[in-house]
């Protein structure tokens, strides 16, 4: 079986301004998904829209700030969202599966592997997993998370062939689409020149979050495209390599699955400020970090927690799993291993 394709659809594609599911868009995407699955290319969908659908049942036209109301909207809308995907995929003889994830599910190594195994089992069965954040219970995810980042994590977790982030516009523009002089940026390496607008009234993200997610997936070795999702044929041409939207090329060498998890999924509980000698030993010599090289501990953490590594200039250059607690490392015993070399990743 071929490597899977991950397709993410934002709230504005899945739900219209009146809070109703955009059946026409989902129908077209499900037809394309069925064609890929028939060609033995597994497809995993990451779908926003639960909160947007739930808001209509609550008679609200935009996202409230109240977290309990957001949680209620998610709970009311998630079943409707899944039903739409299930009905449209069933027209093509495909089974769909609901997968709800939170940051905690991928922060723990064991549950991260369990999630990957479950997704792979579903793809092996030619089922289509429909993934969403579990916003009804994940308070922090409603406040800070977005499905663009989730899609990137799912793509990395599955070592996907391609991540497609579908939105309402053709890709990343130099300025807001429709403004004088705005032009499409086709190469993701040039997105630093773009000016990003804010999020929609129904969604959490925006173009900036899509760019961050695309760069995250590309760092994990997964090519990524940000493109418009309304047309009759979208996914098929992108998988075939037809140039559309803004494409982010993958890094030449993808890190191991463990280092992908460590870099993108493990939360940071503290920071270790190191001296110049320690930074050089970590960056150039591939050594472990000893406590004697730590100038200052920031935050309270225990052994096994994620810690970011900061050089003398104040810039974070890596991340690892703490080999001891912050109180032990702060004492700077010469032989204490603060972070083992096999449990750290150096940023490019």
C-alpha cells in the first residue's frame, strides 16, 4: 500500500456563513478521496467545523470567548460533522472513522504510538479516518490550538506522502487576496515576505497558522501544499503533482519518529540556558548536555519532561527530555547528565 495522504479542510470550507454544512464541497472532496483509495492510496481527513456547526444550534453567528460555550458548541456540532462525512463517504462504499485527539494524546509517547497504530489499522482497512481536536474537553486546545497544527502532527505521525491544507483562497499571497498588487506565492521558501490577515469568524486559524503547519510538516519530511478547496478537482491534481497553490518542499532527511515526536508533540516544561562551550558540544559534537554546562534553569520540571535549550545569545536551539529535575540540575553537579544526546533534537 502507498504512503497516505492527509487532507485538512478548514471551518470556512466545511460550514457556510449560516452555520450549515457545505455539502457540495464535502461531496466533491469525498469523490476524490474515493478515487485515491481505489488506487490504493490511503487518505486521512482532518476536518474542522464542529464548533461552527454547533454555533448554529446555539443561535450564535460567531465564536464566543467563553470556553464553556465553545465546549458546548463543539459537543453539539461534532456528531453532525461526523455524520456528514460518514454519509458522503458511504456514497462511494467507504467507511469513515471518528478520531478525536488532544495535545495530551500526542505529548505522551505511549499514547502517541497508540494513536499512530489505530490510524494505520484504519488505513489498512481502506477506511477513512476523520480527525478533529477534542475541543469539548481540551480547554487549552480551544484557547491555543488549531487544526492546521493537528494536521501537521498527523502527517508527521503517519509519515505521509503529502499534506494538503485546503482553504478558501488559492494559497499564500504577498498581501490579502483582492488587494492591489497581491500575488500568489508558489514557493513556500518565499512566504517570509507575506502579510497575513486574521482568522475567520468561524475558525481558529488563519493563513499564518497554515504556513506554520506547512513548515512543521516539511521539517518532518512531508511535502505540503496550501491550496483552494472549492473546485471540482483539487486533491487528485495535487497528489499527481500539478502545480497549484503554495508548495513547501520537504527537508532532505526526515528525523526519526522519536525525534519528530520530541520536536513537535512533546510540550516544553522549562528551559535550560547553557554556556557557549555546552552549545558548541551539542551542536557540533553530538554530545550530551551535562549540568555543569547549564548556566540557569527556567521553570520547574521533573526528569522526563520536555525542556528547551537556550544559548548565550538567548535563542532556543534545541529541545530534549530532561535527565533530572530542575532542582537537581540547578546545583550543576559535574557528572549529572541534564539531557542525553539520544533524547534531544537540534533545531536547524
